[in-house]
């Protein structure tokens, strides 16, 4: 394989490319969904192909193919070079792309797997999914529906560049999402939990899916008793899952260097400035053994633990080679692609708030009247304007230092930089959660998390 890829890259250089790389992927995928004890979908397949990228006179050209033959790869490189030439003719001199220098790498990256996803028959996975589905439905007669989604992927990715990098990486990930839907009278509530990881099926088993299924069912039923939330400004305690979404959506995207260099980030030009309180440190970490990590990005750059904010000070952005060159910094391995049909763009990995010194009891003991939010149902963020709005999956009143009434339809909104400065205490109970992030039409695995965090003067949108 390596010899064939080297021939195609050499061919691209002969066609006039200043730089060329090729990514080859062969990944087996499985997707199973269930609802109310019935399997709705169980599909498997193999996604195989190659992506060719070239730089000609400071302009990118890109092509992909599902046929991994020497002839097809050469033809694809021809298309990529033609595209790059056309793009370069229209490109002003100051917009011509340069790539930051990197050291060449030759490496094979293995993933330790105890229970191979490929070795498991699909019938075994179906039985497992029906089991957790039954656990949810058996919890209470108020559970009226379920939504169970399982997915895994196993295979290899190969990258070869004209500069001499050659990397072979294992792919092995699995996850399960479990949603319980409860109904009482006209009121309906749902609760979702997700577990998974890089590796084999053991990563799901370690997450204790039966307990998580019971928790989803219990929470869905509990939230049927929720009362309308108050609206206004409150001191808020955000749990690890909710603060993780804030770290990812409100700050992480703003720290992606392609948005910084294009003027679409509220933190552009603020490196070295105090943008949060001194208790706030936020990482984007590709080295932790978790869902969003890789040893190398899809440009062959070694990844690392990126310090986005340290003690409130903005320290660095997430970069690929192109954005790093524009900013005059060293690339830190942030170039990721969903699959061979897409070119790498700047993406996060595992973004989380670093733990502090407070226990949960210390965080809430002085709050006379506040809100406790847990997990997220999504929301909206504008990295350029620095605004956000997130909906909590679960919320409660805090009264005189005690968690009391469950609350309905709580949303938090505000300004990212103001909120970072209003964080006045950080817990020590770090927890990470799996997820997927969409950007530019591409979805990649990411982790989010943190400890419990206390935030002053948060705008809470409620129904009273």
C-alpha cells in the first residue's frame, strides 16, 4: 500500500503540486436503533476510499474516490491539481495559503481492545440493545416510549504526505444513546444518557449501561413533577455535563483558529488577555484516553493537551497547519476530517473545565435562591458575537443551600466573556461525556466535561 501511495503523491508533484497528501480509510460501521422493544434499524457496511489534497500556487485542490487503485488515485490527483490551478488564478497574493512547518512522522498507532467490536455478532449487539430498552420500559408504567441508538466503527486510516509523513492508525469506537420518554396526563418529559469510548465493547460495559438506562427512566419520570422555572438573573450551579457543553460551544468554537483568522471569533486578538476569572482553566485535550482523542490529526500533526484558558488568561487557539501559519504559531494537531469525503478543518477533541478545590456542598451552601442545571438539550451559540443560549436537560431550585424543586424548561443565556468572568468557584469532581460536533457539514466525535461550577448573575429563561 505504501509504495502505491508514494507513486500517486509523486505523480501529483510532477503535475505541478507544491504539496500533496493522501488519506486512505477502510472502516466497518454498524448502526442499530430500537423503540419500545422493537428493532427499527440494524445496518452494517464498509466505508472505503481515499482523499487527495494538493496545494498549487497557494490554493487548495481536493478530490476523493471510493476506488483504491493506482489508476483511480492518479485520476483523482489530476482533478485535485486542476481544481487548485483554477482556484489559484482567482486568489489575491495576500490570501495565498502557506502551511506551518512540521516534523515528518512515521508511526503505526494501535488501539488496545479487550472485546473486539468486529468479533461480536450483530445478534449479540441487538440482544444487548433490547435488554437496556426493556430496563427503561420496566421502570414505570409512566414510561411510554424509548429511543435507543447504538453505533460502532472499526478499521484503519492511512496518511501519506509529500513531505515524508506516513502514519497508519487504528479506528475503534462504540457508543450507545438511551432516551426514556415518560407521560402523565398531558405532560411529557424525556431524558437521554450516552456512554461509549475508543476501544472495544468493554468501553460500553464499563459505563454500566443497565444503571444508565435505569437512571434515564428515573429522571424522565421525576421531571414529570417539575414546576415552571423562574426567570431573571440567578447564581447557577452547572454540573459537569452542562459546563462541558458551555466550554465546548461558547469558548471552544471561538478558539478554533479558522474562525479566529476569518474574524468570526470573539477572542480573536486576545491572546495573553484576562478573559475569565482566575479560577477558570479550560483545556482541549487530545491526549486523555477518551472519545475525542487521536495521537495525530488528519494532517499528520501530533496532537496534545491545548491550554485554551489558564487562570482566566487566554493562552492559545486550536490550529491546523494553514491557520497556524497565518497566526505565526506552531500547529497543535487540530485538523480533523469526518471521513475521506471531506478535507480536514479545525476541530476540537475533548474540551473541559479543569477541576478546582470546592466540594459540591461548599458550592451551594451560601446560595439562598439559585438554580442547579444538569446536562444539556442543546442550544445556540455565536462565536463572533460571543453570545450563547443553552437548554438544561434537568434543573432544580436551590433554596438556602439545599436542592429542592425540579424545574421545567430551564434555559441559560448570556455573553461568553461575561460568563467566564462570573465563574467564582470550581468543584473538584471532574467528569467527561461523549458527543458529536457538527461544523462545515462534518460530524466528529468529541468529549466535553468539567466539574461542578458556580456562576454568578446568569440569565435564566423560565416560564414565570
